[in-house]
């Protein structure tokens, strides 16, 4: 019959011992228990000792009450704070957590990894030291057959300090697939998932313009709310370089600063650099919703060829057009329905020119404005107003040869008054608006004037109906809606051809812009439209959840008079626009569709279309294709994928893995060539992941840069090599990481 007892625990008073833990009762159970009052207790047979989060099991245990030492032998199992230790014998002080385990195997809950050792000594409840230890996150199912885990970090001594997040392996050797790939007198790594300062694993990189390069980052954990990574590097062709990234997070401010510099690029024979500063902040209220908000987005490169030679250093979506912007704004909530926004911005650009010249956009130096919206007369009247008053100074920096666009200033005032009616089954919104602008240019405009102004009124009305019914598609019960829509616009003609184009361009032809009052974006042009847009949208939603499964729409403009100012730049006598067809849906399980077609009835063919589909039956299974066509301009097909190519059986050591193919290819059907492409392989063995990715970036019609990235991720320890994860996430639709970003220790360091 099993026996059980509760032992009283008093703190240890031994001189020099670590501070005692909070007093907790000890519960002891075993087949037999013999105890001498306040002295020694001996338990045998399926012994289990519990104290708080600590559990100790063994075949036999002796407990000495005066010193609170427990000595266990035979099939010892020790668990504390989620960590597990198994061995042949153990001693432990229940007051201070000092002790040791002989011939242990261990597993740390904090890192998901563990190993074996000759002996583990517990210095305290937060510190331990292991002799002749190894460490791995791979299973050891084949250890009895002499099969070692795929990766093992072995050390003469392993010291772990969980309180200070410090782990050091002395006399360390890292084996991968039985081959030593790294050895150092000491390898330091974080003992928990928390950040720590130290050298990160080296990064080996290669591309066609810089050759092979080696970088060794150093992580500075300066404070809980800011850190720094400095990365000295050397490239075979270009020489020495340095990259730094500083991140900060304050209660009302956050941002990052990145710098990349080469003191002397041996290829071109001069210094080269780039920097980026992104900042967001607020003050005046706790969350910035009713106070000042401000920010910067500043990016600059040393020369025009930088985007070709260091494409991975310019995260801008447009590598040749680098933003340089700063601004501040504040919202004044005057009432629940009325608000004013005051703002001031500076906006500039650096254009990296090439043989194919880019026409640079204007800089705003500065942009000052006030906009507002609200309601007149309360709910009964229902009138809504809005306005925008703004002053800008426009200048061109680095003006290309032959660019005669004038610099100048513009002040504009936009205003609108509308009365929405919405009864659920339909809506009607009449609206009156105006666009007033005044210009002063530094040089004469095309009509020889330097000062000009104009005011353009617009009347419009937007109306629609909502019908719905029960429906069924492919055996699925759905609720179908039909929403016919009519949008009327009448804007008189005003002479504008001599006015500068500071920030105006034709709007994209899509399901939103076709119902807009003006086919131009910006302020400088307002089309003389007298037209009506007719369209309809039908949606199919699930009756229970309301999830939209399918949406189909059609729309077309019809003109009542010839239009003199058109997005095409020529007077138009067409009385009907191109027909717009659009649709999207997830009607079939695991499939996502999206399509837009602009159809020209005059030539009886599409002039622009975008068709996209994605098949995603399970995590890490993604196949996406997109077709883009613009008549007489471009025709492209893009294919992206993440897909298992091979799934192996578990081997004896438990690391049978899956091979994934990843990539994206952009093919120009007009030029009959691949423009940009990414292709690679990922092998997930469970306890390690290998990645090889090649990226080709087009830098001209007959010019490109190829970048090769190879990475080995040892789960629970670190990542070695160049990191392709950002490239994969940014370029492959639906791509998912095989592990979380923090699955590998962030700052394994190496001490020579």
C-alpha cells in the first residue's frame, strides 16, 4: 500500500548559501515511507516528491529535514518550471534549489531543445552548469542504434543563466549531419527567448555585381525599448562596408534609422552610401487620436547606380524613386459629426536616373492645409459639408535636360454640399461641389502668363437600389443581392490647358473611379463632363455568416455632349466609355479569383485587363497566377508558388523532412523575356530548415542582377547564412513562414 505524508519545510541557514525560496510544503508519496521525527525520511518504490512547481520521482529517496536536502537514486525524473531532467541519481536542496543530476538527459521548455550530459549542477533555481554536454532540438529516437541527431552543439561545459538570459558553451563544436561545421573556444547564446547583446551568426552572400561577401552582425540590446544592429562586411569585388539599423520605441514615438556605407567601392573608385529614416509619433493625447501626429519617411542614395548595385538596400517599392517626406497634422473633433484637420507637409523625391530617363515628380516645399467635414441642421435636415483649403510651393529638383515645366505656387479651395438619403432598399445622394485654384509660376506658362486662376462648379447625383433574394450556387445556400447604380455628373468647360500639371494625372479606370465626378486625380484638371454612369453589382453571401462568396459587376459611362478635356489629352466625341467588367470571389473551396476587364466596343476587344487566381488548399500550399494586359503597352504573366515537392518518411532519428519549392516568375509576353524572378527550395527537417533562393532583378532591357541566398536554420539555436525570408514574404502571394520569426534564437554569438 502506498504511503504519503506532508513534510514541514524551514529555510536553510547554511552560511554562504543562495537566498532561500518562499516557504512551500513538501508532499511525498511512495510504496513505503520511514521517517525519524524532524530528522531523516526514507521513501522507496514509485517515489514522488512535490513542492510548488517542482516534481521529483525516483526508485528511492532520502530527505534530511534539518538541511532540506533530498537524495534520489534509480530512474530519477526531475521537473521544475517546465524543464525536465532524467538521470541515474540526483541531489537537491528544496530551499535553495542547489544540487546535481548524474548522467542526465534534459529538455528546456523555454527553447524547445535539450540534450545529454555527464553531470548537471544546479547553482540556483535560475542557473545551472552541465559537464560534457550536448544540445539539440532534434529528437533522439535513434540514439540507441548509434544514430546521432541531425545537428548537435557539444561542449566541454555548458553554463546557463536564465535570470540574465546568458548561455555559454565552452569548448564548443557544432555538428551538422555528422560533419563539424563550426568550432570555437566559446559560443554564447540566449538562454531564453529574450533579446541579448552579442555577435550574430555570420552571413555569406553572393550576387553578380558585388561577388561573394561576408558580413558579421553585432546586436546591441541597448534598452528594452531600443536596440542597434551593426554589420561590418567585406565583398570580394567592392571591399569593406558597414550597415547599421537603430530601432526605437517610446510611449509616443517609434521609428528606425538604417545606414549603409562603403568607404571606398573598389569597382567605381569612390565612397557610396544610402540611408533611411522612418518615424511616427504623436503628442497632445494618450493615443494621438485628438492631438498632433507627425512622421518622416526619408530615403537617399549616393548615386544613380546605387539601385542596381545594392537593390536589397533600397526597400522602396520604386527603387529609382526614393521618398523624402516629413509632416505633421492634427484633428480637432468639434462635435461627434464635425471635425477639422490641420496639416503641414514637406514632400520631395530623389530620382535615380539611368539611360531610360524618369520624369521627376514635383516637390512640395511646403504643403499647408486645412480640411473639414460635418453636418448642417442635425439629423432632420441631413445636409453634409466638406472642404479643403491648401497652399503649396512646387519645385523640381535635378531637372532633366529638356524639362521645361515651371516651378510655382498654387492655392486651392475645394468645397461640397450633399444630402444623403438611404432607406435600406436604396439610396440617393445629390451633391454640389466646386474646385477653385490660383497659380503663380516662376516662368511664363504656355500662354505667357505667370498668374492664373479658375473656379469650376460640379453638380452630381448618386443613386442606387438594393434587391436581395435566397439563392443557391453549387449546392450552397446563399443570399444574393442586386444593386443597380446610376451616377450623374455635370461640369462646365473651363480653359485649363495652359495651367501647369503639378500633381494631376488620369485616374486608373476601375470600379471606384468610374463612379467619380472627375476622371483626373489631383487638383489641376477638372474634366468638362456631362454624363451618366450606369452599372450594377451582384453579391452572393452565406446566409449564416454573411461571408461574401462571389461579386460580379458591370459599369459604363454615357456622355450627353462632346468632352473637350479628356484623360487621353484629345477632345472626345465618343458618347460611351469603355465597358468595365469586374468580379471576385471564393465560391470554390480553396480558390480565390479576382478579375477586371476594360472592353472597347469600337475595336471589339479588351484594351486592359487584370485576371488573378490563387489556389491555397492548406498551409504552405499556394499557387498564384496573375495576367496583366494593357493594349500597346505591356502584357505580362506572373506565377508565384509555395508547394511541397517531396515529403519523406521519418528516419530513425526523427528528422524525415519535406522539400518545398518556392518562387515567383514575371514574364513579359511583349518582350518575350523574364523580367524579375525568384526561385528556391526550402527543406524542413523538423529540427532544422535549409533554404536556397536565387533572385533576379531586371535593371534594364538587357541588364539584370542575380542574388543568391543560402541559409541554414537550426531550430532552437540560430540561423546561419544570408536571410531570404523578407524576399519570399514580399514577393510570393500567400507565402507562409515554415517557422515563426523567433523560432530560432535571435542572437547566438561567437567568442574567439
